[in-house]
């Protein structure tokens, strides 16, 4: 059965990164995965949580927040502040983003600082949590590179890149990077988080009123691993492009020429 957007089973949606989308953050990127669009911003605060100070824990901290803007879905989504609490899904996703980044960030090299990651969904068409993780890594790398350039830190805290992608079983077939329609109809829904050297950070898999076999699980893992390897290459390209914004002399063919002042 053909996919809604005519992709093959092993094909990612078109992925793009636009760095510098939030000028006041230390690092930011607008990540698009098909029709899903998320702004990921990384901000460095010159302090650590009170509990770290009280316990005398060295190094820094990393925390993440995730939200879907009211207009990101077909039907307007009420803001959490109007409900008086963060909904369970958003809370789960922001914890996942934090865990994923803490797996690859050396907090000791950050010093007594906190890296705050904000992921705001502008448009949702499936895979918002995976796009958030993938974009948050790029935003964090940009922020760290700026700190290194300014001499605020002397060592790169980002040990590896981390990226995430959805996989699932739809109509009995393993598919990579599910759009909303596929995610809605999937018999099995999975999210895979991995580093650029092929190490697992987290695997989330569940049957939707269905079970799945080891063979199907292996098929999903194979698709996910290949997709994440591709995403990590795109991440590195985005990080390299962002450095041209910071240092416009890095390339005479800088595609952001003339925009440097907006992104400082």
C-alpha cells in the first residue's frame, strides 16, 4: 500500500535545519521533518539548580522543556498554563529530550552552568518528539561552539551527536519516519534514539491493540538505525553552516551573507 506522501518504506521525510532562528538563544534551529516543524533553542544560564548547590555536586546541568503551540494542530490546542498544569504527554516528552541530551553531554565540561533546551512545536504532522531531540542536539552544538569561540569554556561538552526517528508497523509493513496518518493507523508505534556511533539511548515500542514479533522489531530497528545515521550527517552539515554565521569569513560562499547581524 503506497504511503500518503509516496515515500518508500525506508525513506525519511525531507529534513531541513535553519540555524539562528531565535537570536537571543545561544544556539537555535528550526528543524523541519516533512510537515512537522519545531523550533529548538539552547540557552546557557550561569548557575545550576539549588539542589546541586546544596549537595555540592560538581559540573553543570541540562534541562528541557517541550510544548505544542496552540496552532500547531488542526484543532487549536489549549495552552498548558490555561489548564493549570503540564499535560502528561508533554511532561513525558520533555523528560525524554533531557535524557537523550544528557546521554551525550559531558556536564563536567560545562562548568557550574545550566543548559536549558526549549522545543516549541510550530506544526505537528507526526514525530514531534523525535524532531525535537534531533534539533535540540544541533542547537546545543551551536551553543557550545559559541562558548568555545568566546573562551567561556575550554573543552567541547558534546561527546557525540544524538538523533531520533519514529518507526512502526502499518498494514503489516515496517515503515521509517511515520507521518501523522501513519502514526494514527499504526499497529506498532516506536521511537528510536541513538548516537552517531550507533549506540542506543532509548527505544520506545508499543503495540496499538496488537502484538509484534521479534522479526518485526528487528526490521524496525534496521530502518531506524539507517535513518538516524542519515540524520546525523544532516545534523553535522547544519552545525557547520551555523559556524559560518558566527564567522562569516569561514566561506566565501556563505549562504547567510548579509544576515549575520540578525543572528548574533
